[in-house]
């Protein structure tokens, strides 16, 4: 069954109110890294109708990703940008979804994120996380970045938290746990951290939208 744009919009407004949904509609969010964190964040934002999503990753879906990432067996071998876009359009076919199948580096940050208001950092490698955070804060004056650190293993759900580091930089996670043998990345705890990122992004979109 396919619903019209108006029907989907009305359903969202019934849950969120028209005023809140208008702010979400205007949202421009980039998700850099579409693994366990990023794919979860993107799905959450699509479900509440964030109007403009920018999906960025250079990798393909692998069978080992399925333990924590929002993909299915039929997606194995597809580029994550294509697989996730396909899923999000199943949720809401009227969203504006842009994809870039590229590796983020210092040299392409300014061009890549030029149209985004909020950037969600969802990389696995600490050096890549630091590169993106420093690049966004250094190359843009107004954009906000939501990053994550520490979500490996299981248990200790309440140790994952959200902290405001600066006016434009927020950090989610326990900031301690790292993936290692016997304590890898698992869907439940990664999802908790991703939920923190998504929830903060929603708060920023709604609160900042009230000022426009």
C-alpha cells in the first residue's frame, strides 16, 4: 500500500503537532558513517520526518555488519549509501535524501557538508572521528556536530550519556569502552548510543527551529 505525501505528513503532525513537524521538515542533517551508529540514527530521523538527510559512506554492506547495523542479507554487497537510502524511502518516500559514496577527508569537508546544518559523526576509527570534528569546527562557523565515543560490549546502559562540549560540539557515549576481543560492538549498546545522538539532533532541530 502506498500513501500520499499529505497522508504521511498528517500522520506525523498528529504525533508531533504541526509546529514541531514544520521544524523537523526544515532540518538538514548529514550522517557521516552508515554503520551501527549512523544507520540507526538515519532510520530514527527518517521515521520522524526530518526533511533533508545526507548519507555519507564509502563502504559496502558485509555479512559481519548484520549483528548491529540496519541492513538485511539482501543488502550484502551493496554500497551502504544505496542500501540505506532504499530502506529510508520505504519508511517515507517523500524525504529529500542525498547520498555521497566517498571517504571523508580534511580536503573535502567544506564542499561535502556545505548544505547541512547538523553533522552526525558515526565513524568507527578514532582518528577519523577527530578529523571530522576538528574539520567541521575549524572550517564552519555555525554548523553543529554530534559525535560518539565509547559504546562497545554489553551492560552498563546508564553510563552512556550526552555531553555538551562547546556550543557547537556534543559527545555521546561512555567515552571509555573500546572494541576488543570478547567485547565487540553489539546492536543493543550501539543502539543506545545512536539513540542519544538521534535524540540530541532532534532537540537541536526543534529548539533551533523555534528561533527562525
